[in-house]
């Protein structure tokens, strides 16, 4: 299932040089995009006012806008991008397929199903059945992460018992299809239009109205997931030469599959808990990053994470400044940009095989 390009496996031993320059550039662009996110919105603020607010100076209104509204949603977009970009690059390296992404194994769909289930039965939010509920800021992440971990457990067990990557992908597709069908059933049976609107609004994906409380809950899971993926990266380089060659250099394939799926499940589930379902970022960012790192999946992890984060922050800025009656959802904008890119990547892969 290779994309037809043989990476330089030895490049993992040289993480500096060109890679360091690329990472430095992306980090600088991220810092700039975070600052722009605080500047731009329905009511633009000057650079001086934003800097003053960031340091707790200036008028109270500016401080509230920056610290309670704009900075939290920018940081949320940053974390979600880091999670999806790293997970996408790791899964593409594991499955040796540039079309793989966090949602391919059903983790995103399962996280969405668990959260939608909580919203439907009133365990999260206002409590339509008179049940004492969690607050949305706490209950929604808990539900989404439980769903993600449940799916991750199923896939992790399958990764140990199933030797075929194709079979593993099919299990993920089946899990994702089941979760999608169950979500559609819940939407179809929703007791009132307000419940439908709330569930649809969340599944479209958005970082609007996120607080640092939401971020504090999801960030540790994202950090742990990314950490697992990063420290498992060396096996991805060896795997590009084939499973037999990877075994020959001492890579434990079952352990590698388990760790990559566990890390991607934690990071993706926590990102869904924070921002809902956002697709295609985990496909496009790694595809762009690979061309800068000699198509080495291990070296692509960090650039993919930074590119995905930069894309989501800029997309969220666009969501806020585009003059529409209702603010567009980040997941919708990501899909509008990412879906054509996905088609192009698929066509390129087909052309390489032909």
C-alpha cells in the first residue's frame, strides 16, 4: 500500500538542518497567526490594544475579548490541529497509505456518537428529561473521550490479533459506519427541533465559545496521545521498507500498531471533545509536509502537526471575518478546502500506480 516513493530511512538520524529551518518557520507563522487571531474578529482591535490586554493592561472590555473569547478559541484550534496533524501523519506511515486519517479507524465517529448520545438523553446540557446533568463544558468532553477510548480499545485489540493492514482498515471503516448510522438514528428520533439543532451544531465542528476550562480538560489527553506517537516514530521509518524488513531491524510490529493506534485515538478523541468533528486536516497536512522531509513519515510528524494547526487557526480567522448572517462552522470550512485536496491526492496516487 505504498505511495510509490521510497523515503530515506536514515534521515531520522539527522533531525536538524533543513527540518529545523522548516519547523522554525512554521512555529514563527503559528505565533503570528495566534496574534492575528486576537486582532481580528467582528470588532477588530489594534495591535497595541491586544498587546496591552495580553499583559493584563488596558480597558476591561479588551481584556475580556482577548482572554475570554479570542485567545481560547485560537488555542483550541492550535491544539486540535496539532492532534489531527500528528495523528494523520502517524496513521499514514503505519498504514503506508496517504489517504489514511484519524477518522479512518472510527475513532472520530465514535467520539461524536458518545457526545451526541449524551446530548440526546439530556446527560449533557439543559436536561430535556428532567435528569440532573453535567455542564456542557465538562460532560461533553467526558462523553467524547469515553467514546474515543472505547473505539481505540477495539482497534488496539484488533491491531494485535490481525496481521493484515487491509483488514484493520476494514474494521475501522465498519466501526465508523456503525457510529455514523447510530448518530443518524439519534437525530431522526430527537424529541424536538432544539435537540436536533444542538446535536447538528456540535457535529459540524467549531471552536467558537470554547473556554480555557475546556482546553484544560482536553489538553492532557492530546499531549499524551501526541507524545506516544512521537516516541514511536522510529518504527515508521523502518516500516516504509516493508514489514519483513522492519522485522529484520528489530521493529515489533504488533507493539508499533498498538502504540500508534492508542496515541491517535487519545489525541483524536480529545480533539473531537474540544471542537467536534473536523475532517480532512489529517490527510492534507501530512501530504504537504512529506515533500519537505524526503517522504519520511517519522520526520513528517512535527511539520504535519504545525501545518495542520496553522491551517485551522487561519481557517477560524476566516470564519469570523467572512460577512455571513450566521457564523460558518470550522468543520464546514475545513471540508470545503480539504475535500477537493483529498480528491487531488487520490488522483495523484492513482496516477503513480498507473
